[in-house]
C-alpha cells in the first residue's frame, strides 16, 4: 500500500515544523485577548507538539511511508528530521542548558526525584500483568496467543521501551523472540499511548501550581534552584554579540562531535570486547547503544563546563538557544504521532491505556504520600516512558535549569530498563491466558 505523504522532502518538512513553531510563539506572545485566553489553558509546548501531529494525520508530512512501483515492489522510506533533532540538537541543548547548572542545588532537590522515578518503574512492572489480567476477563483472545505469537511477548517490547528506551525495546524483541511480522501493532501502541500521556503531562505543566497545591507539595528546593540560575543569568546578562552566538554554538556542537566520537568508540569497544553487551538477549545489551553513550557524555561534559568560565555565556543566552533546539525536537517528536492510528488495534490499545493508567495512578498516590511536586511526577514518568529524548523536554518546560534532572533520571532508566522489562515479561507470561 502506497502511503506517501504530500511532502517527502526533509528540507520542506523542516520548514513546515519551523513555520509551526513560529506561529505558536508569535501567537503565544501576542497581546490579542483571544490568544491570551487560549494559551491560558493550552501551553505553547503542547501546541508545538500537537500541530505537527495534525499535519502527519492529514497526510501532509510523515515520519515514514511506503511506495509501490509498477511491479508491486514495496519500498520503505523515512524522514531524517527526528534523527537530526535527537542526535545533533538534543545533545547540544543539554550542554547549553547545563552550562549554568548549580550541581549542589540539583543534589539538594533530595531523594523525591529518584523515588518518583522508581515508582514509575514499578508502575510499568506491575501495570503490564494487571492490564493483561483485566482485559483477559472480557476478551482473553486479545491478550492470549501461543508460541512466538503470544501477546505477552509483544508487550515485553513495550515494557523495554517504557522503562528504558529504544535499545531496551530492541533487546526485549531479541530475548523473547516475538514474531516480527506482528511487531508493527505494538510499535503503534507504544507511540500512541506514550504520546497521549506526553500531551496530558504538557497540559498539566500550565496548571502545575494548582496540582502542587492539591498534592500539598514542597517546591522550595526546585524554586531555589530556579532562582539561583535566574539570578546568575540576570547578574551576567548582556546584549549578546555575534561573537557570543558563535562561541555558544561552538560550545554546543563541539560537545556534540565529542559525544558522537566517544559514543561510537565506547559502544564499539564494548560490543567487540564484552560478550554480555554484544549478546542482544542479554540485560547488558543496552550498554552497546550509541544513543545511550551520546546522551551520557554530553550531559557529563555539560556539567564539567559548568565549573569553568564558559558558564558566563548563560548571560548571553546559552540556555535560550538550547531551548530553541528543544522546541525543534518537540515538533519532530509530534510529527511521529498519527492520530488516525489510535483505533487501528483497539484491543491492544486498551491494554496499553490500562497499563499507562496504572503507572500514572501509582505516581499520583506516591506523590500525594511524600508530597512530591508535579515536576518530579512528570519527569519521573517521562524518564521511564519517554527516555532521554523526552525527559529533558518535560523538565526544561518547567525551567531550562531543570533539564539536567530529566537527563540524569533517563540515563538511569536505560541502565535498569532491560532488567525491569524482563521482570515485567515474566509476570505477564504467568498471568497471560493459555489459548
């Protein structure tokens, strides 16, 4: 089936995404009362995320598509916009947003961030088997299957993705040898459910004060960190020159280059010399992911640079340029969401939604118990479900200085992802109906 979108050329697709971001920022900063009222309820970040999704749904653009030639041969194609945004702009954004970080203040945030992250992980681990149990009562065939077609095997890949990331998801596909012919349905459920939750989280950011009040949360440590970074920026603020911009971009993209160089070297070395990493069925296989090492190195170098005189470039707008890169990444993530596919496989989608609801309910209960701010709930969840591509986006939406918190938790997610997913898979194997 030919699924070619109206526009396939990435340069034009990128132009459409930038037009979308320009429209969002122009209207969100407008003095027009109608726009002010609109953005009072709908955050600009959510608009930047959802508008590209609408374009994808309407067939204007697409992250991937197939063409069929005269002989019936099917060829798969894909846009490189998300790849460029996640591999080039994301590490640059992390460095520029980390330049002004106060590491001591980050540690002063206390254990609540880690508690909420681990709660999110537990929510995914118990959510999968509980979702299977609940759906099996009404429709056992939806969560049944036998052998390599068993639904629990396919759902194990969601567990890998939702605790860790893409590398962990691939590891679960190898470990449990799920029939790859049926794999596409699970990828769609992964994208749809995760992106619905992402949209809800972004919507909540605009109401975070009300949510924190309901949670009776103590936000003093977060406010202190934001205030320290803002004060440093205001004390060193200056009208940036061309030299400032060039140095800021140089810092960002030199670190991107170093991160890719280091990631290639480390992942290759580990794959070639450590059997457990080379084995795709091993829980250690995620350490062979270049993306994992790229994010880790970029964040580490950003923290190191925050102790140098380069920190002064925050006053020239380093984190603002980082925020530009983050918004481009947000738009490219939104582009991956095809709203028309939400009901493609309703049975599996219901399983995914129940699973995510259990994850969310557990986070809300824990946040209420320990009085954790909405920030910790949102970032703790996305460090699991979204990984390093989404967690810093959500964290930076609260304040650019908080992006590092999202990255650190997401990197931890990669480490525990395969182990947690394997536990989830074994629990799902036990409760899955034998048909």
